[in-house]
């Protein structure tokens, strides 16, 4: 199933590239250009761009890990893959293999596609995290968890519990002795501070597990 998800994501990314290419063309010419998708040169441009981005995404492995979570590493992979595709297209332009494609459109496509890919990944992750948390709250036997320590290890534990459907737990907050963390959001969960807060809060939220 995971393999098919990767294929679907690759198809989605390539469709996004083509849509962003059209948008880049219109943006370059202030939305006053007549874009005929049936003309042979235009079809060849779409084909070249699709093939170049396909291999860039394939080598950059941009179709992985979005289903679970997104991090800095995936964001960098998206940036590098788009940059590599841009360099290849500019090289083809320099070699006069795609003379009808302006270099400004290639650069515009790089910025637009990188932005929209990052947005779609982040939006999916946020949607998945919110729906998963809500399902855990409503799940029978689900237990509330407070994590002691709001450092890096605590945030990693919170993210693992929040992003995994295997745990019948959901994080409601952190306990930490750092007063600057009070009221902050760490890993998407409200941070609490000091033992007094734990005692008062545990009564109001009916804490079931630490």
C-alpha cells in the first residue's frame, strides 16, 4: 500500500509541476499570453519539463515520508530536487535544445513549484495530525498523557505519540520547571510548568496517565 501511495504522490507532484508551469507562463507575461495546449511545440515543452522533474523527484525521493510527517530533511529534498530540475532545464536552454522556453519562466517555475510543494506537504501533515488526535480523543479506552520534561526528548516523544495511530494515548501537555515555557506550544501541545500546575490541572482535565 505504501508503494502505491508513493506512486500517487509522484503523479500528484508532476501534475502540480505542469499546472505551475502554466501559471508561471501567465505570470511572466502578465496574464496576457494566449496559451494553446494543442500546439506541438507546447506539448513537447510539457513533455520535457515532466520528464526532467520526474527524474529529479525520483532521485531526490520527494515521494517519501509525507504520509507520516514532514521535517527539515524532506523540505530540503524538495528544494534540492526542484533546484536540480531547474539547472537541467537551464542547461537545455543554454544548449538551444528548448529555445522557445524563456529562462525567466524556468526560474519562476522553480520558486512557484517549490513553494506549492512545501505548502501541500505541510497542509497534509497538519490535517493528518489534527484528525488523528481527534480520533484518539474519541477512541474508547484512549488515555491522556502528560510528559515530564519539555526538552528535545520530551518533544520527540510527544511527536511520536501524536503522529502514530498505534498508541492509544494522546498528549495533553508538558510539565517543566522552566517558567519561560509556560503557555508555549511545543510539538503542537500546550506546555505546563511546575508541580503546582500539574496538581491543579490534573483535577480539571481528569488526568488518567502520566
